C-alpha cells in the first residue's frame, strides 16, 4: 500500500495537489490562488495522459481537473484513473470548467467528480471547496494511518496494546464526528444533531435485536450518513426556496456521493457507514432513492438511521424553524409506517420513546 502523506495528516496545507489543464494561463491562475492560501505543494500538467502516472507515483490528495481538453477530456481522465488505480484509490476530483449546463454538471458528479465549479469563479468559494475536499481526504488518511498503528502494536504487551486500541478508538470517533459535522454544517445543521440521531439509532438497534458490538458500530457509523452533501453545489444545498426538478435530482445524488466517499474500506465501520450513506433515503414501500429498493432489501442500519434522523430533525428547533411537538412528530411517523418507515421500527420508537427523550434532553441546544 502506498505510504501516506504523513505531513498532510497533521497539516491540511501540506496536501499534494495536482492541477490538470491544457491551458497554461488557467494553471498559473489556480497555482497562484492556492499558493497565496498557503498550499505549498501544487503540481501541474497539461498532458491528461500523464495523470495516472502522477497519482501512481505521488501521494496526490486532490486533482483539480478541466473537463474540456483535446485528445483526452476530463471524463476520459476519470475513467483511466478508475481503471488503473481502482475507484477506492482515486483522489478527490474538483472539476473546474466553463461549462455551466446542469446536465453536464450532474454527469460529471455522477461519473466520479466530488465537486464542480464554473469559471470565472469567486476565489473565496474556490478555496473553500478545495478545503472541504481536502478535509475529507485528510480524514481518510487519518483512519488508514491509525489502522497501521494498531497493526504495529499487535506484537506488544497486552497492556500497551489495550492503551493503543483505546487511543485509536478515541481518535476514530473524533474523525467520524468531524466527517459528520462537516456535512451537517454545510446544510445549516449542528453537531449536536448527529450526536442525537446516532444515539437514537443505537437505542433502536439494540431494541431490534442487534448485539452490543453491532449497536456500538451503528453509533459510530451513522453520523456519516449525509457525508455526500459535501459534494453538492452550494446553489443547490443552500437554496432557501423549494428545489426545482433538476436541482432535486442533483440533491439526491448526495446518497451515491457519500457512498463513493466511503467506498473501498474493509473495516466493519467503513462497510456499515457506506451502507448507511447509500440507503438512508430508501423507503419501506420502495419510493425512496437512489435505487428504489424496498422492505428487507434495505439494510437494517439504513432503515434505522432514516427513522432516527427524521425524528430528531422534526423535534429539534433550528434558527429557521420551530421544533415539532413529540406528539405531532409521532403522528407523522405513524402515518408513514409501512410507507417511509418499517412498521416494526415505528413501534420500537414508541416503546423506547422515554429513552429517546432522555437523549434529546441531554444533548439539547438553544438558539438566541
């Protein structure tokens, strides 16, 4: 396995960034912006055929890619990376282009790009998008790095192994919370929401028959359910009014984007987090997305996370809305039993409501 960029693990500004564009002027402008913001290792190439070798030989943490290039366009570059490196090893890709067509943008995001920005762009927005993508990349490096540390500690004395494992668990939890909070903050949510919904999900999981180990894993994995919102453009995610059909289609891609971000991990945590990100918008009657699966075809952890997320969202106050009463929220959830939610889970939520309300009270938030 390729050695991690250890400096990047500790400092976001140490990221290895590759700019791919056939025009020197575009490359110079992007490098100047990134250098001004403190990124010191920014490489560039005008040859799209060289991108795979760059990624194979270097620890590239982010690719900034022009989509319209002669001989091999951006889609061809992404396809080559996926074929040669495997999807799980492809760095995050930020498309920078002058093509503003919504269908084209959706195709790029579906094809594997993590974000998309149109030239001419606002420099602050560009830098913010680069920062967001690198935060996700950094978190993946941290998780993998900590796994390596654990493997090195296996041969040590039992006490030292236990201490190392405890440190790893604590750090892993911190990474997971940060990943979940990054998505929630982009969507005008708060960090306490993901704490509450994950605690509620664990309560429902135990009531459903999960082992303690499975429920604890659900507690850790469920905060990443909306991580794919990091890949949704601001004009869609933060739109104050109702989304039109095209915007809603883009919004729905966050489930697949989240699954793509979390794909390729072989730990139980990452496998479960991948399942939750992909399926938490599926519905019991098959009317959800992205695949329209139904009933027991939906993984249990996806069904549980969906109910926990909706209940907490309904009953939580936000600066832009009042909290629903518990009674009104439960009335709505009962009306969706057999439609949106699995009936058995709805009954378990009612049964465990006192415990759920304790969680709500413990992690309550206030707004001025």
